[in-house]
C-alpha cells in the first residue's frame, strides 16, 4: 500500500531518532508548523505500546515547548488525524490571531490571506532549539 | 474571564477524577465522540507538569482504546485545539467513511448529512467500558 509518510519525509527534517522524526511544514501563513511522524507504518496511537506512546508524546510536547519559546503563539494546536494518511503523525501548530483560519481549525474554511512569508532560517532555528531541548530535557 | 469548560460540563459526564473528566459529545453523525477535559483552567499541555501531562494522555488513550473496541472506527482523530476555549481539552473522535466530513477533519466543510441517529444508551455503554478499562489498565 502506498503511504506518503513511508515514502517521503513529509517536510524538512529537524530531528530524528530510531522511532520518529520531526519535520518542518512550509505552509503559507503558518510560522513554526511542525509534524512529529512515527517511523513505522502504524495507524493509531493505541497500536503503539506504552513506552512507544510515551516517547512519541514526549517529543510532541518538546516540540510544543520549543515553538512556544520561539514564537509565543496565541495558542498551540495538537492533532493526530490521519484520515487521508493513516500513519501516526502529529501536527504541532502555533496559532496566531491573524493567521489564515484563527480561531477556527486550520482545516476549516480560510478566513483571511496569509499575512507574512516564512523566514528562510526558521527550520534551522527550530532544529537547534529542539536538539538543545532534547539533550537537556529539564 | 468566562470559560465554557470552567462553567459547564461540556458534555454528558462519563468518568472523572480529581484532575479531569471524560464527557460524551452528542454531535449528529459522530457516534462515540468524547472529550477529555482538564479540571483546572490551564491553556496548554506544556503548562501541566510531567505527571499531569502523562495522566491526561493516559486517559485520552484509554478513551481511544474503549472507542476502538466499542465501535471499530475506520480512524481515530485526536485533537487539542482550544482556539475558542483556551482550557485544555482533547477531542477523541471515532471516524467512519460515511460520517459527515470523512476523510476531512470534522472542522472542515461538511461533505454529507449525518446518516444515523445517536443511540440513546451510548454514553452509558462507554462509561461502563471506560470505568472497567481504568480499573484494570492492562
């Protein structure tokens, strides 16, 4: 079965270990949008064992911490949907009052056009902060 | 500040402890839709400490397990958004190929009308299964 997340990175690689990777999603109007993608083709979080699930969530929340520190968003959105691509992946999305869909979910109808271009070095900045965070988890 | 999730249950109560509650959401076309709502008014998951966060996710995944066992959905959707109500709460949504928005997120434009009414005793069934699951976590 063809699976986009088995066959492609799904974004710009920021960090990875043997279980998962963190990628940057270049979505207009969404500064700092990252995904945490489980390496193996597994459909649901409850298909992972307890340790795998805990590891996955530890990385999701590390990404959330880094994005909050870097961008001070109005809200963080976390989602594991996978209706199109049933391979465990988390969206970690900094939300801002002037982003294209706020206060709706990013999957709703767009309310306004993106107001700013993505800064070129953002993936590198996030990767550095995440590497630091995961090297020193406290 | 007025907060819907501080002032109302946010659904039919299924299970609760001192930290959080699980409620049933009566949304047409969405059989089994539950929310896990943190009791205290906290905005982001990373505002909780490690133990609180682990507890919250343990309950989210217990709800996912129960919903999969009860309804065999085509996919589970998990989301913590809170753009309208910035008080930590998780949506745990069994998704089916014939539900109103599949394969889009439930916050997207509806593709079809709800095909079935909610069965009256569903909240009771889920509450019983969840209570059993959390009494015997393995």
